[in-house]
C-alpha cells in the first residue's frame, strides 16, 4: 500500500532535513532535486526510500552535510576534487556543473571526485549535460556487493554506468548497474515479499539463492555472498563481461581519484569515501550538433518502430520509460509506500521538525 504526494513538497522536505543537519540551503536543494527526480523517474530504489539510510549515515558521522568540496588539482579540461564525506548528491551536481562549464569553454570537461558518499540516481548527472546539448557520462563505485566471476566474495560494487545525449522526443539516457540487479532492490524486494529471479545472487555460503534477504546478509557479512555481475553465474551468458564493466568503473571512479575501492567501502571503518567520475563533451567539436541530434532522433525512432518480437510489447529506447514516468508522476504525484512515509516522519522528528506539512496527498494508490 502507498500514497501519491506532490513532488515539490517532498523536495522541500528533503531540503529541510539536510539544512536541519547543517547543510546550507543551496547545497540541500541540490541533493533534494536529485533524490526526488529519482522518484519522478520511478527509480524508487534511489529516491526518498533511501532517506532513512542517509539519516543513519549522518548519525554515524559517515555523511557530513556541511562539508564542501576542495579543489586538489585543476586544468582547463579537468579537475580532481575532495568531497570530505559531504552530501554525495550535492557534490556530484557541483562536479557535473564544473564539467559542463569546462566543456563549454574547452570542448570537454572531466572531473574526478574522491571521498564522496552515495550519489543516488546515476542518470541524473548525464541528464544535466543533455539539457545543455552536451554528451554526459558518469560512473561511481559503491559498497562491495558484486561477486566477481568465479568468486563467492562481494568485492566489487554495483558500479553503475550512466551516459546520455539529446534527442527528440526523448533523449538517449542509459543508466545501468553492472550487477544483475542494483543493491537497492534487495531492500525493496524484502519489504514487498518478492523473490529474485534465479541467477541473481549468492547466499552467505556462496550458493545460489532467490531470497533477497539472504543475498543482503552475504553482502553485510563481507565474507561470502552477494549479487552476480550482468550475465549471471559463470561465463556462459557473459557474466565475465559484467565483471569487466564493473572493473572499468572501479578504475575510473576509485583508482584515478585515489579513494576507497569497493571492497573497502563500509568494511573496516564503515565509511564510504567512494569515488565518482564525470564527463561533459561538446559534440560540436566534430560537426553540426543539430544534425547529429536529428540523426540520433531518427535512428531511435527507427528502433522503436521496428518489427516487434511480441506484437503486444512495445520497443523502448533507453530513458524513454523514465521520461514518460516523470511526466506522469509530475501530474499524479510520486508514489511513496506507507512504510516509507512513516519512516520519513521518524527521520524528520529526529532532525527536529514535522514532516507532515511537506507531504501533500494527491491520491491513494495500492
């Protein structure tokens, strides 16, 4: 069971929470925009569902809302930034804004961020570049939860990849974890009483399981168990390829930034201190950008209109479902589970304010 609430009010609630914890208003607004956009896009694993986790991170001293980025090294096209364990979402927005600024001046902007926290919906950051008619790219490493091909230890993160470019009527926006399912789905499936599909994860003994709680127990044990790479168990369906993509992300996000690799996040001192990597590129370096966008739009339309394998199942291009959801949810309200809503009331009380006025009901949903 759940309800639908107006997105603007929920954004104000998230921003209020972070200002109550020491963040300045603009910093809190940046974080709130990312978190609630995830809910608008129906990516509930990275929306306000996560606020309880972020609150606990604040209490534990892992997340420092008042922290600001420090420039470590900079060139006209690049920057290395230390996030000092600040608000992951706001740090990431700041870094992509910097990459966009550099791309508009020099053609490309590349920003590496160290000592960050969970930055949520990876696709948000390429979307920022798309809105400026630039190519956007971002990756991040995460807590070790992926079992490398041939292993049974959770040593790599879900390590998402996000990439996008402007097109009509929907931009191309790829946002994918390099695991069979993202880590956030384990909590949602456990809460909703759902099982995983076979081939998604291993339990605390390193054996296949469809129980999300057993997979999460393996991740939490930091010993055996976790989520399998894209392609699943072994190499027959390309599990080694998902493993390789996760390692690519690890190199770009943690190795280059000089911060925690996934196997060390939340393992010893329990902090994240993860790394992130952002690129914005002006494709007018290579020709007429209007013509490129027109060609991409036409090509994606060809894909959507191609002969269907199943006549009843539409063909989508990446990002299309999310943009359609965002338009619908902006009108109908974002869906919030009853249990998640109750958690927000508790989080707000702990921060010293009442969340109820920020949640304006649109309609009931089940």
